[in-house]
C-alpha cells in the first residue's frame, strides 16, 4: 500500500536556495510509491496550523523538508500523536537530523530513508518560557549563545552563518557573565555567574557545535551544560573545542543529567532548536518517547 506523506516545506531555508532541491526530492518520493501532499505556510504560525491539520488527517508521516527550525515546528504538530516524523535535512543547521543518524548532505538519500518507513521512539523536551509552552527536539540555549541569536536575528547582512560569526564578535565585546539560579530535578539549586547554560536532548546545535556531546535523545534524560564565568581570552581559547565536544573537560564546564531544570537569570531569552522561545525564567522537562521518528 502506498504511504501518504505530508511534506512540510520551508522555502526560505538556506536563504531560499533549498527550493531547487524540492523537485528531485518530491520526484524520488513519488517514484518510491508515495502519495504526496506538499505543505507551505505563509509564515511559521500558518505552517504550524497547516501541519496540525495534516496530522489530524492521519498521514503515514509528516516529513519536514528544511533545517532544525522546521523540524522544531513539525515536532509541535506530531508529538504525542503517533504520526511518525520524517526529516529531509535541507537547512543551514541540520543538527537534529545528524543526531538521529540521517543523511545530512544528500536530500535524495534522506528521501530514500523516509520511504523505508522504519521508525523509532525518541524523547522530546517541554519548555516553558514567558508565555510560550512548546516542545523541542535538540538543544535549548540560554546566555551568551542566545544573546548572539538575538543579535543575529536583527542583522540583515551577511547571509547564512556569516551573521552568527559577526553577531558573536559584536556580543563578545560587551558581554558580562550572567548570574544564574539553576534548579536541577526540583531539589538541587546552583547559584553562580555563568557564560551560558545549554540543555540538550541531542548533542549539538549551531551547525555542529557539540555543546552536550554525550546527550542521547532516547535515554529519558536531558544534559545540562554550564560554562562558568571565565575571561574573554579564556572563552575564545575554549570556544573552538565545542566543535569536538572536548570543552567538557575544561574546569569551568560542568554537565549534569536530569529530568527537569529551571533557569532564572536577568535579561536572558531562551532559544530552542535555533528558534526564539521566550524570556527567563525557563522550565524544561523531558518527555520520554514523545516522538516517533523515521530513521
């Protein structure tokens, strides 16, 4: 029996360059026997509404064709429904797909993976920040990195990852360590100045920064990585090691594995899967097995 796939597309992924990949991907899915419905929203809210409507009609899978931001949106639509999530990585950052072992450099190969329809249960995490209450599949960041995101989102140039490099340089000039109150599993409280806190369901964000290198999306736990206050010179020295995940050996870095965490800090906004969620205080808790994902 031919699978019915709802294909959720972000036409703005990679600055709009992803659209040209849609035709060969759709052709491969149809050649594999899939019945395809393509979903393109006018904006994120419209795309989510359309995705939820499609999931309510019980397709064989909702397939996100884009980067981590689109996967984040798709997670809101499928979590807890039993409808599998397929991912065809086609964004600037494809960290969630990489964590799940999906082909990240060949969308047509990823389409073949979707057609096999083999799925597994993975965790998600609920995040409450300000008025927002949603789920994330990858990493939540709060502190220096989220402030970089805030800056990057205000920039119109350069395109792609260049905006984040420029925003990082700009933020570093004025950044000061932030006083955090971190509550782990509702009973252990840590209060100190830190550079950033990351909460990982998967290991990486920002197109390959392994901020929580040992995080697993199927262990029913979240990894909380804290980088204590260090000098800017030391921060610049340590920063490159995040791409290898070896920063966790630095004495200013600690990692805890928890089921829930609450973060309180002044003038900080949380980002999850690269998407802006809301201001602190932030509460995260794991939702074991909330997602069925095609792998």
